C-alpha cells in the first residue's frame, strides 16, 4: 500500500484504499492477459504458475475485504 500511495502522491487512508480498489477493478482485459500468461508459463499437468497478475488479484481481494470491514 505504501508504494501505491507514494505513486499517487497520497497517504494510505481508508479513502485512498477505496479509490485504489476502484481503479484496479477497471481492467478486465488485464485480468484475461494474466490468465493467459499463467497458461503459457505453467508446464503441462503442473500447478498454475504465479504471475504478477496473481499478486494483483491478491491485492484487490485484500482491498475489498479491508473496505468492507471499514464500512
């Protein structure tokens, strides 16, 4: 969160987290890109390989939970 807040010249507040969650949720094509990247990187029959998209998914889920708990 500190890196995102710094990049947006903001502080890590609940309002910033709500704004960030909304911004990160606006890229459905990016989600598909990371899904396909995982398919290409994963060996046949192997467990799915993590990608930067996986980290993005984890961050968005954490933001959604945090925002729901704060509401």
